[in-house]
């Protein structure tokens, strides 16, 4: 009987360790660790030599081992429920008449958009919402610079609490958008890991906060509209009612209008204000613009919007209706997203440092890891008003 030939098995080689990398590169294991975790802290020549050894040996750091040794995961978390809805299937699109034929769609008026997600968070997941893109980019860059990976997570509804708890067990610190996670849950998580809240500077907890100067920014913008252009009929398109950004921006708007009214108390024309609801989305801005056009009242001389997406929606509607911007109506927004640089006309806005918001949040977490007992930090980043054609310098 001829014996069955067994398939050849290649010998299992031992996985290279950090000690192997250090010996191969001629450096200490501490230097290898710094290259992998804080590359900017190591000279370029040394960093290149260590990384070459890592590639040559096929070394892969063990996250589990590192976590057990240092009680750290080497990962920071960013929880942005604004990106939820990724599990929703897109509605079926009609098939082309002939197989393989690509449909041609007239989108000359810009009305074709990706399918909207269901529920109240549909505007957060819009691919055109560059606010979160910039915050995420800043957090990612700073995490890499500090030697951490960044875990980005999304959740919706009742799953949000479960997901936050799950993330907290996988990361060394967590940044969350204000008012998207219950306060009691954040307090619970912060007993285990550092937590920083984005876009809310109001006191009331013992957490670190990073925000921008929404009040002063919107006040400065509105003052410019009212004083430099002599506007006495203005509409404000608001954001979501539960947004701290909206609350602060609305307050800045009201302060500017109140100051203008006080100055005119001696006999000047009072400022007439109309408020339209919004949700920070471009579609919400379009709805507000349509409401202003169809209200039966004369169009206001200016429309100040709680964010740029809303302002771009207003511009869409006014442009289709043939309303001259800025000749007949001035339009302004808040955020400074890139899309405002390319609108017609280009959008006047309050630019906030979105990328810096993400970077400072990560720095706050890392500093809290190094000094857990320090007092809560509240950082407010400055903003600036960019005057463009939709509400120009006079």
C-alpha cells in the first residue's frame, strides 16, 4: 500500500518583537516605541531607520499586549452621532431602459441630491456637511501626532447609550458632540476615561469642554449687516432647538439687534426681525427661503443664517426665483465651510476653526491622561468674519 503523501507545511516562524526591531535598527526599545507612538518626537534619520526595520522584519505592534502592559489601548474615541444612518440601504433606483445604458439626468438647477436618510438626523449625514469632516480631520491628525489611533463611532436612538459604553471600554479617552449623549452617561464614562465635550462652553459639569466663540461671532456679523448696510428688516434662520451652537448664535444675533434698537430709540427706524425655523441643513435653508418668498410679506433686506449649509439653501431658492443677492437681499452664514467659497455669489460667513476644534479636543484628552486631577478646562476658540459678495464691504 502506497502511503498517502501529506501536504508540506511551512514551519511557523516566530513573530518579531519590539526587541528584534530595536536590535535591527541599533536603537533602544524606548526609541522604537516613540517612533510608533509619537513619531514627531524622534529625529527624521532615526525614525526612518526604525521604520525600515519594522518593514524589513514585518513587525506588527500588539495592541492587546500594549494595553495590558501600560493599561492603555493607544486609541482615542470620537463619537459623532451626526454620521449615523450608514446602515440604511439606499432606495432602489429605476433601472435604465437598456441594460448597461447610463441615464442622463438634467440637474442644471442643482435639485438632484443623494437620497435623504430617515429621521431627525438626516441632515447630519449629508455628504456636503463639511463641518464634521474638518473636525474629524483635525482630531485624526492630532491623534497621529500624539501617537494614538482614532476610533470614530456613530450611533442612533436607544443604541447610542449602549455604543458609548462599549466605546469607552476600547479607548483611552473620548470626545463627544454636546447634547448627543445623556449627561448622566457622560458622568459615568468620565469616571473611567477622560471625556471632552465639543461645541458647548456652558458650565454645569466637571468635564473638559472645547467650543468656539459663537456669541461674539454672530454678534459681529449681525452688527455689520445692520450698521454698515443700514438694514432695518432682517430674517434669522435658526438651527436645531437642542443645539448649543444654535443657542449661542441666536443670542449673539439678538444682542446685535437689541443694541441697534437701543441706538435708534431716539427716533430712528426700529429693527424688524423675522425668525424662520431651520435644522442646519441645506434643505432646511431651502424651506426657510421658500417660506420667506411665499409669506405674502415683502422680502427682508437681509437673511442671517445659523450656519453655512442653511445659508447655501437660502441662496439656492433666491437664485432660482431671480432675486438679486446682494442687490435686493443680503445673505450670511456661520462656519466657513469650503462650499461657501464657491457659491454664487460667494457666501459671507463667520469662519470657525473646525479643524482646530478636533485638534484641541485630542490635546485635552492627552493632557488629562497625563494629569487626571487637573481642574476641568474650558477652551473657547476665536472666530473671524469673512466678508464676501453675498454681503459685501460697502
